[in-house]
């Protein structure tokens, strides 16, 4: 009987021993040797990784950014007023990661992935490191599908394709953010997810952005990453990498994503601040030597994947703010060399009331007509040349009043073209509406419209063709053949004739005879 009890006892002991872990865990701790301006120098963390999260004894986190021989330079990602010398710092053994997935849609988060919109925590079970290598050359394919901005002057002259990186550059208060917001609004119903990264913006600006997107039902397919002006530089530094990581998750599942960085000038300034505080050697304009790599490793992650890799895409619209229109400054030239074109916003055009204030001479899309539907490509070929010619003649015409008739015709036509491509905020157009407007310009049928009536004329023109059978025919074909052009021209002539005759005090002598608006035989 006692022997039986001993057997039971030894079996119990063996079972208990089996429950013990067979591996040894080591928790590495260090101490703060100095702290100030959001930077802590920590000793004792001999095996810490680059960009690893470390936790301070007050619960705040930091990111290891400088790995020196005797200490680690840690940038603080939270409150640090109660951290002092000899404070304990623990390794977390994980690199900075953020939640990804559809649970983020419609949410506003900080650069660490924490919800800041008061709607509760993010219900995501997948976290991804914010620093990744961009997809290789063989994983990509050429940009060929248009990303519709709904802005006539961009879609016609500087088309943006899915997977392209198009820089929006200009002085402050010239409508850069408005173009980005309008592009987001225009993605409604087009199966494109949007990521908006606000870097160094005012809280009131972000609140206004949220209100605008909510009013246009655009928040449902958008996630906003907010690193405001009052946030510490480290959060502004990691914000765009958080945004591209969230976008990459959707791209790898075959989705199309639009990401906006507003703006990368403030991102570079935040990185310069961190680098100087970490005692890294300063270079040109006090920026560190790797500031080019800062943006190239970010923007190269935006691309169009080939079918073997899912066929998804990320289209990037980085924004850069210039000083007094100087696009030859350090950061602007860096980003121009990385991107596939730029939209240059001109202060003088903006002040003259032209919206969007895009300079046709300095702006370019290096993807070009490859990212246009055929009907827009057919009608927009000469538009950029006409506007450049108008701008040049307009500048010279200021010096004298004796102009020949041909120059006067170019100037009059140019003024009307500028008014045709002028567009109100938050009112994007469909591609078919844009094609019809370009046809009106191309066929020079706008010379009878008084300059003061253009907004009203464009509105009535769009409404008229929405109710026309020709609209559906063009939407099906997506291309103009000669019979279709003839049908459109005849209908436009009838519309213009009826429209101008309805204008009170319309001066026929000023605009010439309406006989040219008589219908041709090719119906």
C-alpha cells in the first residue's frame, strides 16, 4: 500500500516537471544616462535592434534610432516629462509596427496606430513593421490605368495613372491640399482605398478635412493618419511610413490605393530636428546626409504590381511646400527627382482667381497619355500647347496695345480655355464630362460665350448632355470616331445657339454672326 502511494507521488512530480518551460528567457534592461528635447541616451541595451521599440518605466515608448558603441540614442514617442536620469528602460524585442486591414477604414489614427477619433480601439489582429524594402523591378508593371482626379486640367494635360507618384508643389495657400482632397472625393464608387497622411498640420485643418470628407461620403473608404504640429518630431517622422504600410497591405491583396503625404517638407524638417538632436553630422541646409534616402525609400514603395503579384497598386501624391516659388531648393529637387512628374501651383495664377492654379509650363506627367482613356487623349493633344502659347503672348501683350488679329484671336481663345479648365472646389467631373468639355475647346465652339457666363455655361452643358443619348454612346465606346464627333458638334452648336440667345443684352456685334453655329450636313 505505501508503495502505491509512492508511485502516485512520483507520477505527480513528473507531471509538474513537464509543465516547466525548457527555455531560458532573458529580459534586457538599461538605464537613461541623459534626456532632453525628446531624445534619451540609454546604456545597457547591448542587443537592441534598429527601430526597436523600448519601454520606459513610466509606460511611454521610444524608438532606438542611433546605435552607438557605448549607448543607444532613443527618440521618445510619448510623454517624457517624468523620465529622469537612471530611469529603467526595457527592450520589447519588436520593431515599430502598426495595425493594418479594413478595420482602419473611416478611422483617424496617430502614427503608432492608436485611434484618436473617439470611436474605440482598432479591431485589427494583424500588425506589420513600418520599415520595408520596396517591391523589386520584376514584381512591377508599367502604369496604364488612369486614376481619375475629376479635375479637368489634370486629367487632360497631366494625367495620373494607378501606381504613379505625382508631386504637388507650390507656395503655401495655393490650393495644393484642395487638389488632394478633390482626388479623394472623386474615388467614391471606384473601388480605390485612400490613405491621407497629415504631417505637421493644425488640429483645426484636420477637423475641417474630416468634415469635408464626411459630407461627401468619402470617409468610408479613407483612413487618416494625423501627426499634428504639436506632436513630437518622432511621430511626424514615422507618420508617412505608417501610411504606406497600411496602403501596402491592401495593394498586396490586389486593391488600388491612393496615398497623400501632406506634406513632406514638414517631414524632412522633423527628420532634421531628430538628426541634429542625435548629434548626426549636418549637411546642406543643416539636413542630414541621408535625407534623400528618407524620401526615396518611402516613395519607391508606391508602384503598380504585376498580375503574378496580385495586380494591386499604390498611387502617391506627395505635397511639397516651396518658399517664394523656388523649386530649385534642396528638398523640392530631391523629391522631383524621385517622382514621376509634378503639378506646380503658381501663386500669381491663384491670386488671379484661377482654380486650380496649375502652371502648364512647369508641370509635367512622365507617364503621359498612357494613363488616359482614348476620348480624352484624342481631345487634349493640343491643349497644353495652346495654354503655353496663350501665357507667352499674354505676358508680351502687357507691353503694347497694337496687336494683330491673329494674336487677338489666340488671346481671346486662351482666356476662354482658362475659364473652361477653371473648376470649383469639391466638384469633380466624370471622365465623359471632361471629354465633352475638351471637345468644345478642341472644336473652338466657345468663342460665342461671354467671359462672365462661363460657370453657368459649363453647368448647363454638363446637365444637358447627361440627358442626351450621345452621352451613353460615348460612355460605352470611350473613343471618338468621326461620325460621333459630327453628332456631338451639331448638338453642341444647337445648345450654344439656344444658350447665347437666352442671355440678356447679348451683343451679337462683339461675338460675330451666329451663322457658323448652323448645322452641318454630317448628322
